[in-house]
């Protein structure tokens, strides 16, 4: 029987430092990392109107129904500035590669405006999950789809 060993520090840091590759709805791929909501909260990067919800998510866990409600068209219309500020803050903190900066100059930099809203919503809903959930989600993503035949030799015609 092997003796249990502590997990190496590098393994603890890996999700935060390296992130995970994620294919986004736009077709672009980014390397994102989970975002600790308590860190954003401490740094004052969450709009005040959403602070109670984020505190609830931190202390009681992520409620995916609540995330879906937050990302709904109705909610965005009602609190669009605050909600979009939160989504943008989380996306900016999540993107490892390319990095999101105010004024992109380097090859590996983009502005938040370069990221489609659908991509931002996807990153937001995944980035606030614990690293273990993000890792398992990324591992389950479908691989590239094979080309389909052009119709010749597809079998008998339907009746």
C-alpha cells in the first residue's frame, strides 16, 4: 500500500496559472481559468447591485438556475450596465490566453469588446465554477466533427 502524499504546490496552482482550453460559441478558442469570486469581491470589482448575489454564490455554492436567470434577456435589460460590468470583470480575470487588456497591442492581447456577448456569457457561467468543474467540462467537450458524405452512396432512399 502506498503512503499518501500531499499534493504538490504546482498542481494546486496549475488551474489558476495555466487555465484550460475552451471552444467558445463564436468558434474561437481561449485558455481560461476559474475565477475566485471572493477575490473579485475583495478587490471591489463586482457592481454593488450584485454583491449580495455573489456573496450568496460564494457561501452557498453556484446555483445554475440563478446564473441562467442572470444571463436572461429580461435581467440584462433591467440591469444591463451592472450585469455586463460583472460579466466583463469575470471574463477579463478569466482569460489567460489571449489576455484581455484595455488597449491591446501584442499578438496575445484583445479588448473585452473583441469577445462576443455569447462567448462572455459562456465564460462567465463556467469561470465562476470551482476548478474541478471547469476541468471536467473542458475534458467532455466534443472533438472536431468529421466531414459527412455528399449523399452519394448514403443507402436506399426513404419510403
